[in-house]
């Protein structure tokens, strides 16, 4: 039987093909093949006056691919739709079925949480049909995002300096703006601490006459210092055994947070590298997926992996290191269709794969691997000591802890700080003398600005967005110039603040945390067939559209910024305007006067042209996209989207170009990591 399997990416297809016999042909759709049209009312591609029927068209550049896939479908006895195991993947399969004309009786839908031979073959033995409720949920999300995005973006472009707005994007921006305002409005309060230093340790003043003490001024601190002597009485010594438990395996948010703080990876990079690890890496075993699916908000672990890992821990570290896995309690708004993020086999250690992975792949895989391994190891054992010292009824406290048994820290200490703090052996009623007693001034601080990690953490906690949306949302905020990043912290720009304020003025009951979180919950209910998607869309649109019309009518338009120059045609001031291709200077008397200033083009020379005697220049397309071409065009047709460099290819002496993470040759397959 001739079988056709369709997945999203060529890399994934290559990995899976290695597991299958010659009856199978595996091809890639390159992600989504269809998207909403831009026809109909407001260009939404949705029948907002009827039952919200969506109109779909092939994504730009996908028509040829669709035609080629139709030929493959025609030659196949059975089509297997094997896109990712989430709503987006389900929608891709649904679009493939419809756009390729696949009949109900001729297709099967399979999913796998990891791309390994056993899992892929097991999935093929347990096929199903497309889950229409999952598709409805994804389609409803897409329609909501289209309506809000198109209508609010057009409003922002016509009334403000903003470029876009969105259902999740605008709420995430509001979090950043609100935090910045809280920081600016914060009034620091002074307070003081007093610390007694002894040989080998220190103790902090906590109480006076068994009541918690707060020191507001330097005068109060000085008065206390005058009352103290250099001798301290040991009032109590308490030692207690405690345990430190390992953390559960990663989910999308915790992986992104830790990659941000430990590896300095932006969330978009983390997901890009994780995608490669999931889809497959060439190893001595062949091409194989190294981690489970990376878009998940579950921390569940399969019993098979737990059993395999316990055996590995027993044989590698000993029985005292074998722990137990706590089954995480399912939280509200959690999609638990598949596991958390873990290695596909505990025997594929990072060290054994180091030669097969790029530097970034190795760093992320190592982090995922040891998090999963540690989660199934025993707790670390600590001895905690607390000493209370009395000086004239002022009570000072010193705490320390010593690691008695490393447990999971045997493998995870690299990723979790563990500083032993020893305290001397003291006895109750013993007198000791301090070396010095110091006062120190402090001021209360506001909550810190968001980083990528803490913003994702906040979005998850508040129920805004889903694992697949966090990284794209943050990327959009950066690309729209709504935020700038300094020392890993988000600062809202003037445009970001203005956009937020205008949206809050007219859409505060929709662009807020509670409404957005409730919408996510409703989308989950659609996926579970508990809520009618048309009813949800109708209620939303009938509330939202009158607000948009009111904003178009009553929102005050931002005055254009004058440049200080006069129009050479009519004498009115020239102003800065924003257009489809960016900012430009034009007459303020438009449309009566249609003067547009021609800006002098800056020419950036890159290097001598490798094809002729000319020079490679940095150029821009009409849409503002940068490319590199020869100044002798059209005599010389050299052009590249990637920046050429003067270094020659070591294999063919061809021209090398610089990409985001690598340097590659335009003439051959040579690549090197940057």
C-alpha cells in the first residue's frame, strides 16, 4: 500500500522517514498552508454579519506547494496527517485535508509527543480522525485575533503613533506600562538594620523584648547602638533536619524562564532551539528526536520514562538517590493533553551527544536533561541551625544550613545555587563577644521591571495566552517598538505608553487581564465541546464593534510632529508622518498640498563585489526590507538577503554570508557556527 504522511517541517519528515519502510512517503507542509482571507467586511475574511463563517485562502507562496502535495495525495492509497499534538497542529491537519481534497475514508490523524521509532510506530497503530472541537477552538482564537488585530491596529495607526494592537499583545504591554508607572510613582521609605559580626558568622537584630523591631531613622539606630554592649548571651540553639525537593520537569514557561536567566536566551530563541531538538538531530543512532513536544503547560511524566530513569539512577548513583515523582495537581486553564518537556531517553546523556549538537542545542538539552533526571531523584538533606543571641533584651538571629546529603543536587547543583553556611558550635547560656556591631541604611524598593522570564511567568499566572503564544507576543512588542530592552529589563517606549493609554480610554473592559484570561478559559471550553463558538463570537463582536466605532469617532488624533521646516510648495509647516513603508516628511496641509520630501539615501558600502569590479551596498526594497546588491546593477546581478563578508569559503573559495546564528556559503553547502 502506498502511504503518504504529511508533517510540518522537512527536518521532522527526515527524522520520521528513517523509522518507516518504503511504503511510506513523508513530506512537509512547511507549517500552515491556509489563512483567513482579507476580503469581506473590514477585510476580516469572516462573515461577521452572519454565523462567522471563515473564508480561507492559500498563504502567499504556498500555492505551488499545495499543487505538488495534491499530486502526492492522488498517488496515495492512504494519507496520514501527522502534524503537531496541539490545537495549532490539529488546525493544520484540518486545512491540509480540505485544501488537498482528502476524503474522509482515505485519511488518518496521528500525533506523537516525541519523535522516536517506538512512539511513531505506536501512533501509526492507533490512528484517529481530526478532532473538530480542537479545530473550532483554534479557528475561534484566530478569528478573535483577526477582528481585534485588524480593527484596533487600524484605529491605532490612524489616531496614534502605534502600529498595532492585539488581544494578548496589548494586555502584555499594559502589564509593562503599569509596572513602569508604579516604579515612577514609588516613594522609597527609609529603614535601618543592625548587624553584629562575630568570628566566622554574623547575626541580625530582629526583636526587642520579644517584639519585632522596625528602625525607621538613624537616630533610632544610634540609640539602640548606645544601649548595646559587646557581650551576647546565647539564648537558644536549634538544629533541625530538613529536605529540599527537586523541581518538576519543565513546561514551556519554566523552560523559557530558566533559559532566559541561565543561558541568556530570548524566548524566541529558546523555542527555535527546542523545536530542532524535538524534530530530530543526527546522532550515531541516526536522526532522532531528543526531547518531547516543547509547547505544553503540563508537568506530567510518563510512567515508562519514570521507570527507565529510576533504573538509570539506581545503576549510576545508587539506591539512596532514587526518588519518587509527585503527580502534579491539575490547575485551572491547564492543557494536559501530553507530558512536560523531558529527554526521550535518559540514556542519551548531554555528554554523549556533545559532538552532535551545536553550542546552543547542547546548552538547552543539558538543562532539559538534568532537570528531568533531578526530578526523579531523592531530596537533598540539610541540617538547619538557628541561634538566638540576647544583648540587653535585644534579640539577634543567625541562621545557617549544611548539606548533609546531596540527593538530586548530585546532578543539578550547576543549575541551582547551594551555598553552605556554617555556624559555630555554641551552647545555651554561653557568652560570646562581638567583633563589631554595625548599622546600615536602606530604602524600600518598588517591584522590579519585567524581564522576558518574569513577564512570561506573570502571563502564565494571570491566564493570559498559552505556551505557543508567549514568545511571539514578546517578539511583537519588540518589533513594534512598544518596548525597549536594557540590561534584560523591559522599558515601555513613548509609543507603547500612548497606545496603552488610548486603548484603556476606550477599551478598558476588553483590554484587561480578567477579560483576556476568561477568553482563554472559553476557548478551552470550545475545545471540550462545552461552549458554542458562534455564540461566543457573536457576543464578543456585538460588544466590541460599537466600541471601535465610538473610538474612531471620538478618539483624539495625535498631532503630527513639526520638523521646523516650511513646505517649499505652499509655505505650511512640514511634519513627520507614518506610512506603509515607515516614517516620512510631508506637508501639514495635506490633502490640499501633496508635497513629500525626498529623503537623502544613506549608502553603506559593505565590501568589493565578488562578481565584478563594483562595490556591494546595503539596499532596501520598497517595503523597507534590507538586502545586499552591487552598485553596478543592472550590469552586475549580485544580490543577497544575507550580509556578505570578505572571508572566503574554505571549501570552494565562494562568497560567505552572515546569518543570525551561522555563516554559510552562497556557492556550496558549507556552514559554520558564529
